[in-house]
C-alpha cells in the first residue's frame, strides 16, 4: 500500500503536477506573456495552409506586422515555399509537433522525434534552426523540459476559439479587441485542418484580424514576433518576486510536509535550529556497492535514507552568491548535523540493524571529506528524473532572488557536468560522528575547491539536494 502511494505521488509529481505548475507559474523555459510599452505578439498555429497562410502573409505585409508561425511538421513538409516566404518577410517560425497530437498521449521519445523531424523540415526549407516550440493545446509534460534542449516553450496569454466557424468574424473581432494590450501573446489559427477545428474558420480569423490590426496601429501599437517580445520583456524585467511566486513556494513547502507526514520522516533537529535533514528507514534498492571501509551494500539491505530540509536549503541558497558558496555553506551545515544524526540513530531502536545511511544529491563536492562514499548513479530513467527534479526544486527554492545573469552556455551546456550521486556511509562510520568533528573554515574550503566545478554552471544547476527524490 505504501509503495502504491509512493508511486502515485511520483507519477503525479513528475508527469503532470509539477511541470504544469512550474511552467505556468514560473515561466521556466516557458514564455506566455510579455512586459512591453506598446508591442503585441501575434502567433499563428497549425499551418501552413495552402489557401489561408498566403492570404495571412499578404495581410501582415500590408500592415507591416510581424508574427510567429508554429507550424505542424506534416503541413510544413508540403509547403516549403511558404516557410521561405515567412522567413523572407521577417516572421519567426516555431515548431508545433509533426502531427497535431497532445504530448500527454505520446511517449517522451515520440515527442522528441516529432520535434526533431519538424525542426529538420524547417531547416531544409529556410536554412534556419527553429528556436521556439509550442506543444499542441499548450500541454507539456516533464520530459519536454529535458527533450527540448535549446528550444524555448511559447504558450500564450489569450486565445479566442477562432477554430470554430460558428463564432463568426464579428464576435471574434470583439474578443480580440478586448485583448489588444501591450505584452499580450495572441494565439490564432491559420489552418483549420486539425482535429476539432473547422476547415474554413481561418477565413473569419483573417477578417477579424484586419480590423484589429487597423485599430492597434491607430492606438500606436506594434505587432511583433516572439523574439522581439522576449527581448523587450527581458529588458523590462522587475527585480522583485511577486506574490504568486511566494505563494507557490509556500504551496511547495506544504506539499513537502505532506510527504514527510505520509512517509513518516524524522527530523534531525539541532535544538533551537531548524532541522538540517530528515531520515526514514527503508531498504536499499540500488546496484551492489562496496564501501571504502569494507562494508558491502546489496539490494534489500536496511538503510536510513536522508532528505535535506528544503527550508534549510532555501536559506543556504539565499545566503550564498555562487555554487561554491552553496557547497561550502552546506558542508558546514552537514558537519554540524552529522553528529546529531549519529545520536538520533543511536537512540532510535528501529535504526539498530541498518547497514548504512544513504541519500541522493547534486552537491557531492566535499562530501567525501565528511566520510561519505560518493557513488555515481547508473544512467537510467531514475537518474534522469532525479536530475530534472533537483534542478526544478532548486529553481523553486531560489525563486525570490534577483534574476541571475543570462547563461552563456545555453540550456544544454552544463547538463553533463552535473549529475546526481549517491552518498553512502556505513552505520559504523556514521556512529563515530557521535563525538563532533571540527574542521576549520580553511579545510572546508579546500576540500570543496579541489573538486571540479561545472563549467559555467549556475547555482541553480550545480547545487540542489532534494527531499522527495531519494526514494527508490
Ligand atoms: Zn494547435
């Protein structure tokens, strides 16, 4: 029963709950609304259509409006000349899968193939690599974040039901007019050939759009593609976190507490201090390992599984200015907490027969100095999911910092230099901590620095220890 609950929790967290929440609320790799003085972004999905897309391009040219086309690969394949025309006339082309199907209905590898295939079609026609992706119906799953690499997900701030012909051009025009405000990302459709759409609905869209283009220009607005909208928004970014994000962090903490209660995690408290971590009794599920002090660990052995406290992590992240800073800070926390953990284990009758303590973390620098064996995880789905989860978690925890400098390496650049590792320590060894250690700051710093730092990594990527991700 407990296992069933656990897997339910993971499935929900990894596949649906977390990505939706994170992407919509944080704009993590996702853009859906801009912050501009007088620019509006026009986006058109599902095309190109041999009849309506040329008419749309004519219309946009007449009013000097630029747009972004999220093309369906299977349609684009048949209309390479339309893709070239889009590029020549200054529009941006993005990817909308190869066939118009929801990402929740496809395996992650299928989604990846769809994206790659469409990307190739665009490159063959225009010589340019697409930078933007819009999943059909805006539905993302967690794997999209790792599948996309350099691609940025673009959602929208307003959509209008323009795929239904019975809405009529007038009503559609009124709906769009209401959203004719700077920063909006408007979603319209230049093709009615997808499931659930009416084939001739784009005729209404063209009529309604023209009225809106005229009104928009009269008000002094500019119609821009998504690239310009993003660039302008970056420039106007505020420095402080809004209420929404703070609320979400609160929600996250609540979710974590629920997990702790459900799986009976015990805090390792440091008196008046907040707990540094929690532990629970479980069995080891990884590959067999021989620890440095000769203890071997195989599947099914009883262990104590460690989970860092997220509130503590949030504090550490807030007070450190670099990945190195986080690692040093955390090493000091660990150093103080290990004796407390040792005493808790000694006092806990359930911990009597454990063979080791175990945890999974991205911050393994310096951990061996404390007496942990640092073991690489076999590269499988578990390692991949942990990696994604740990990064998302860290973004959430550090979300009320000022925006960091833009990374130069791009989304995929630092991926391989960080991977979650298992930290293991035999029971005998951890119990020796019952008398406290004493490192000097200098020793602490040295042990961290001697280990490699990920090239160009940011705090968000190189440092994160999860609470809920360590379960096998
Ligand atoms: Zn679509």
